[in-house]
């Protein structure tokens, strides 16, 4: 990267963002993290995520909203960013069905304002955190970047697809170097408390019943967070036009088997209550990572069993705050 200015990471106090910030700092980069500490989940969890980064002189935390154009204009003008890694978003399929307006506001308006700030201030490298949810219930597996993604089945997925389209328009019009990274079900230390692995583990260790939606045959391609971070770092260096890359483990596990495996890792016999499948949930995800291997030299390396053991180690040293309990 020719410009040696700092890198802006939006959502930099979140699950993936905080890991990315630490990796960038380890590599000697200057980092500005922008996060609004939204109440979607307990903001104290995010503040814990960034405790180590706050001690690094090459790190700056800005508390603010990506929809605040005045803030963005001031930040971009003062900091001279070399690149933007845009991870901030309203996440979650089911909440997006309940409140699609806020998802559209944050995920589309916010992304547009960031792209415009880049254009106005000459920042030509932009990474967009997209999602495997854009594939919907694609019949063909594994999912490849060339597959049609015209039938999202949740507002969240629709905003991610639309975000990619906005990115392409800015590349086409202004020559920005953009990579859209389709993350496949990321897990690991700091995973948000409402996500499946964290939620299941927390309920298991408290002796509570897990709610399993559907028949347990739905399948996901779980990807350990360190693998995702490695893919983002490679994309940051090698994005030279407009790209879409899948970042996934290229392995799937059915929901019923996942619950059983988490129980084994935590030494607990899961108690399961089976409920009807939820609207918006896709039947399966499975990443074809041929392009990431070819273009980035990237492939996932952390097996699910190893990743779950590492997650357990993190989980067990946390206070009740980490497992979603109120202190």
C-alpha cells in the first residue's frame, strides 16, 4: 500500500473488528477504530474487547455513527486514511425481520456515506464485510462468487447484497479498489452472545435448555475468526480492482451435530427443545474458496474441534458478562 496513513476500521470494537485491529497493530499499522457501541448487545462487552488496543499509541478510538457525514468528513480530513475496512453493520437475520428499517438505515445509508467520504477525500482502497447470507437458499453447493445472489431471504441479507452493489458502483465510477468479503459464520473468542455457538454454550453451562429451530439438519460452514482475519489482511494488500471473495471453512456441520459437539467440548449433555424453523434462516451455507486460494493464497486452517476448544478456553476465563449475563 503506497499511502502510509492509518487504516480506518469501522465496527472496530466488535467481535471481528477487535481481532482485526489487534492484528493490524501487531503488523505495525496505525489504526483508527470507529464504533458507536450500539445497544444491540451489552456495550461493556465491546469495551472489554478493546482494552489491550487502548494501551497502544498507534491506536485511536472514535465513538460515533457511520451515518454521521459531518463526523466522517472531519475524520477523513484530519487522519489521511490509507484504507477503510468496513465491518460496522446491524447484524443478525431474525432481528432484521423485526426491524428492517434500522437495518436499511445502518447497512445501506452508512455504507454509502463511507464510500462517499472515501471518494471526497481520495481514499481508494475499501474492504466491505459482506456475508454468506447473500446466497439465500442456493441449490448449488458449495457456493461460488459467480452464483446468482438475486433472491435474499431476509432484510439483513438484502442489505449485504445491496452493499456489494453500492461498492461496485463506486469502483466503476471512481476507480476505487474494492473487495467485498463474504464471511461464512464466524466464531471464536469474543463471538457476540446471541450467535449460535456462544448462545448454546452459555445455556449448556447454566444447565438450561437449548432451543433448536428446525429438525437439526440445517448446516453451516463455520469459520474460525483467526482465519477470517488472515483473509482480510491478504485482501487488504492484494485488492487491485473490484473483487468478491468467499472466506469460509469449506466444511459444513449440521445443527444437531454442532450442538452435540459443543456439549462434548464443554463436557455437558445438551438439553434440547425443538421448535419450528424460523423465517429467514437459510438451509445451509458452504463456501467454495477457489478464488480466495487463487487470488489471495488463502484457505481456512482451524478445524472446528480445535476452534471450539479455543473458544471454551476464552469463555471459561470470562466473567458472567461474557456469557451474556448482566453483572
